[in-house]
C-alpha cells in the first residue's frame, strides 16, 4: 500500500472500495447513513461507534461540543467506492476517523444484509497532496465521479441531481453543511464562483494522476 506518514495541516485524498469491487451502497438509506457517519464519527469525544450503529445515526442533529478529528473538504460516494479529501487538524485524526468509519459502516452493512467479514478492500488508501496547485484538481476529480460523458446532458445536470457528493455545496456556497469544513481551503485555493460551469471544461487530470485512484489520466468515467 502506498502510504506516507500523515502530518498535521496536510491534505490527503482518501479512498476505499468494496472488497472484490462489490457494491457497498445498496439503497438510499445506505448512502444517507454513511453521510451521517461522516459527521458523527468525526468527533474526538466519541470512543466507540457501537451506539451510533444501534441508533443508525438518529442523533445526527446533536451539536453538543463537536470537536472534529479532521476537516472534511470534499466527498463523493459511488456504488462500490468512496472518495474523501481530508485535512489533518488533530494528530492521528485521519487514521482514527477512517478506522471508525470503516468499522461502523461495515458492522451496519453486515447486520443489515446478514453477512460477515470484510466489506472494504483492506485499510483505506491515501495520497498526500504535495502541491497547492493540484488541490482544486483533486476536488474536481472527486466531484466528477458521477459524471459520464454523454450527448445532450451536461455535468451540471448530473451534479444538480446527485445527492451523495459535496459538489452542490461548492456551487451554492450559501448552503451550510455539518460535514464540510471549507475554511481550510482559504489560504490554498479559490473555488470558482460558477463551480459547475468550471467543471464542464475539466477533462485533463494527467498532472495529478499519481494522486488518483484511477491511474488512467484520460477522463471518461471516473470510478
């Protein structure tokens, strides 16, 4: 596994996919619960995910003394994998957060589907973002995952309807999100005002190929 030590105040493209490339999100409820876990498990005060699994995230609206382990900058959930862009704000935060997330969701998924064993392909994979100029490219790549090049449909039309990524928060900056922390981007990059319009022209990811899960730099379908 390609892993480098995770240092404070660094960005990491983090991802994992289902074992044997199996689907890990089978219903709307699966997607929605994973999103709740992104918020609930990103808290230094929580020691065990067991309570959250039993409640299935029903206390997601609780906002008491939330002390994040990481800043979640972008995310996208796809049927058999997920992408996150994380910023380390607490020492060991990314590793602890991802361990919790994988454990909690696997326990929920296995109980719901009467299965046992691993759900994801081992430990999460991460790539350190080493150059600020690549940061927006990584964000774009993550958000373009649901888009397939087709005639008579724009990427904006796809992303306007896709609920399981952070793309809409980038387009409509007036929307608030419990999951995201975009303030950490302020000194590193600027998000285009018409973000969906910007994405229509983003096709070449060859410069950031080493930082991507898909090592084919030609954009067709990013999965």
